[in-house]
């Protein structure tokens, strides 16, 4: 029986044809895979969109809050209210009651009339791409307002939602990020174990701050908060500085940027300014935006110094909103939500995962009338990793920075510095407070030297200790220098450092 298949030539040809067919089939398969993935992503993207953009109308404006009916929007989402003429007013959903939505505007409300149209704003989703995983929005937070972030923002001054205020032209941000971020897994954070040099001797030497630590700066008005923050921003070794100026006077914003931060500080800084004359929502967004920027740089592996002036004004903005939508006031007029929002903001700062970037943060807290028992100051002290207290008495006496070393504490310090250094700090504090307590006696000459050896040593060292704590605005003090300075203070005291 003759069999054509036995011919070796035709077998070879058959194998070739088979291989070619297989290759074509594989190519077709992979193309199909590509298109399938695109189709999947497209349907995923489409599933998030509302088939019909919902719209409603304004029914009431009561002071700060607007009420809208006719649309259902999730809490925290953004919408626009259209006046008869002029640009729409952007607003955020801050609450609801029955069918009514409570909206808080970002800008002012001029020009809105009864029945004005309210439209939902859906943050833009990145278009699907073949072969790339899409950006899925699983959580409500991912649908929050998107703000510009990126390397090119360094040296710029922007408002609470990323509009430039410095007249240096349009922003060209690398990317956008949600104003809110997901809570960080506390187990995933690197511990605070590296010193951050802040360039201020009294802090480096006596209240050492670590990368990822969050500190409070407690003071009344005009005691030197801004200047101290400015010194840190100028002289710190952090790579990026993000400054949030929240609820402060407008004049102070320019002063802080031009005179305090200056050209050297501004080069590696981004400033977010929401001064006192902006609405409360804008002030909350300003603080969230500054934190978002700091998170962006941290996620790029940078060590960031975040300066927030002030946390109290942030709390006050939240109080304005909460009271306006009818939340009952609790402690000194602050509704409970204020005390919930503060840790949410503060917890966003800190270290990233091991080996990554960090956000070291300083929040100023106004202690009105130098009253340390204010509820915001109390709450802040509990959620921060230490506090630096500035006192008016020191400022009035020309002692700058007016840091009250006895009342201030850095809770992470013990793990950061050498035992010798820690001993010297303790010694310093013992002598310093002993002198303070006996000061009146010493001044009137009622103290007889030789009665108390510790006080004798304190009297002898006091002028040098005082000098150690003082620092001019134009002078920087590196960490090493601060440590050796402290060592030198006790060097000629027999057994002084060891005691
Ligand atoms: N390191 C310093 N050296 C010299 N003077 C200083 C120093 N720090 C603060 N001052 C003085 O204190 C004044 C007030 O400082 P600053 O504006 O920083 O205070 P503030 O607490 O930010 O005030 P406000 O509550 O008004 O924001 C300055 O104008 C300056 O005269
Ligand atoms: Mg100030």
C-alpha cells in the first residue's frame, strides 16, 4: 500500500506548515489577549461612571452651608453649583438629612440664586491602555478631589486646591493624587530611628527630632513660631519642605515666603496657602493638600519636612463646618468631629515602609493667652510625638528661639541619641530648673554660695546654658555641632558630664 506521507520531503513540508500555523495562532492569541484586557478595563472604567450625570437644585443657603435637593451624592464628593451668570461655585458634600444634601463651598457664594443647578463632578479616570493594569477605584477615598503633585511644584506657592498664587505661570504637575489617602498600616511603617537635623541648636541638642516624628509647636501669638519654623526650613537636612499656611493672616503668607523662607528655603519647598479669608472648606483642603504633597515626595523616597501653621486654625475650620451643618458643640464649642479629624490628618505624616522616605512634621498649636489647657492643645499633645513650648516671657526678655526647655519634650529622643548625650541633657535640665527655682533668691543676693553644690554649679553654668539655647535667625547649627556644644558645656566640670 503506497503512502504519500512516507515521503520524507512531504513530512518536512508538513512540519513547516504546522509551525507556521502555530506561530500565527499564538500571535492571534496574544492579540486577542491584548484586546480582551482593553475591553475588560474599558468595561471596568465604564462601570464606575454614572450613566446619567445627576443634577439637582439649590433649595437653601444658610450662612455657610448650602442645601440641595434632587440628587444623591456620596459624602465627600465634589459638585458644582451654577449661578445664572458667571463661573460655577465648587462645593463638597459634607452631610445630608433625608433627601437634603448639605454642601460646603470652596469659594464664596456670590451670585447664587434659589433653584441654581447643582451638578456632580466625577474626577477624571485615566483612560484604559492595552497591556496595563487600570487604576481601579475601589474605595470612596479614591474618588475624592484630585490635586496636582510632582517634582515641578518645588519653588511654587499654591492655594488649597492647587491653583498657583505666585504669578510664575501655570503649573505643569507630573501627576494628580487624591486629596485624601488611605490609612497607613501601622505595622508597615519604619520606626523612628534616624535623627533629622533641623538646624536649630536647642532642638538638635536638647529635643532631638527623628525622621518621621510629628511634633507640636505650642505658643501664643507673636512669640516667634513663624521665625522658628523658617529657621528649620532653611537649615534642615530634609530634602523637601512642604509648608501649609492654614488660616493665618494673608499678610503673613507673603512675609513668610519672602523674608522668613527666603530664596534658599524656597528652592526645595512647596507652599500651600489657605489664609484666614478663605472659606473653612478651603482651609481644610489646604491642610490636606500640603499633606498629600508631602506623601507624594515621601513615596518617591525623599525625606520631607512638613510644616503646618496652624493645626488650631485647621480645627477651627472643621468646627465652623460641623456647627454649620448642625453638629452639637461639645468641649468649648468644638464638636466631636473636630477631635476625630485631627488625628486623621496627623497620622498621614510619619515614616513610609522600611528603607523608604519619611515625613517629619511640625504642627503649630495656638495656646491662646498662653493657656496650655485649651482643648485643641490637649488633643494635639495626645496625638503628637512631642511638643516644643514657646513662652512669651522668654521672647520678651529677648531670648530667641523662646523655647521653654523645661516644658518641652521629644518623645522619640531616647531611641535616637547616645546614652552620653542623654545624660548631658538630663544634667542640663536639672541644673537649669534648679537655677530657675532659686532665681529670685539669687537675684536679690539672698542665696549664700556653698550651701547647695548643685545650685552652685547651676549658677556658674547658667550664662553658658542660656547662650547655648539662644540662636540668631541668620545662624544655623548642625546636629554634630549642637552635640559637641553640649559636651563642651560640661567639659571643664569635674565629673559634670558623668553626674
Ligand atoms: N530667632 C529670632 N531672633 C530674633 N528675633 C526673633 C526671633 N524669633 C522671633 N523673633 C521676634 O519675634 C517676632 C514675632 O515672631 P513671629 O512672627 O515668628 O511670631 P509668630 O508666633 O509667628 O506670630 P503670629 O502669632 O503673629 O503668627 C518677630 O517679629 C521678631 O521680632
Ligand atoms: Mg506666625
